[in-house]
C-alpha cells in the first residue's frame, strides 16, 4: 500500500483513482465504441462495406495494451482538471466511489467524442487497436495519439526519475 493510501484514505483523488482503476475494462470498451463511432462518422458515414470498415467490425481480438495507456493518460488529465481534494455532500444515496465512476464515464465519453473529431487521432487509435499489424506501428501510433491528447488538453507531461508529472501548459 502506498504512503498516500495510508495517510489520506478519504482524499477525493485517492477515491477517484480507485474508481478509474476499477473501470479500466469498461473504459477501454467505451473507447473502442467511440473509436468505431468516430471512424464511421468521419470516414464512412454510409457504412459501405469497404476493407477498413469490414476489418474494424469483424475484428474480435483487439490489443488493449496501448488503449490502456491512453486510458491512463486521460485518467490523469481528468484528475488534474478535477483534482480538488474536497468531497461534496451527496444526497442521492450513492457513494463517492459510484459518483466518481459515473462522472468519469461521462467525461471519458465526451472527451473521446471531442478527440474523435480529429482524423489524425482516429487513424492513430485504429492503428494501435483495430488495425494493429506490428509493434513498431503501434508504438508510433500510440505516441502520435498521446501527442494529440496533450495538445488537445494543453498539458505537458514531464518524466523525471521514473515519475510522471502533468502540468497545465
């Protein structure tokens, strides 16, 4: 257990991080849905059976390692943006954990739709997931997608001594 977990078990960011971690599988599923939706809306609105569309729709196994890295990056940006440590009073019977899961899901969907307006982001996400061919292509596409996310949210990620820090640009 980390030092933060021992000292601040009721810190909003700690609960938020747990909620995001618990939703990893669902979040990646949501990201896949939004990538397909964005591709169809931008490149194939008539859903004609061309080769890329057919590959995307029929692909059963999609490598999720790169998508999980993008999920982690978006999670960190969300905590940076909504990172006050004050818990609000809830009167609807939900726990803070459930509320944070709902809020995070809504934000992730919105952000994926906004990012899905950029054809370069759509292509990068497709190359690292549905159109995965080899490791080098996936690494390049992952870096491209990360760069586009950082530019979209105007954040700068600095890595020092194995520690990642998000900074508002």
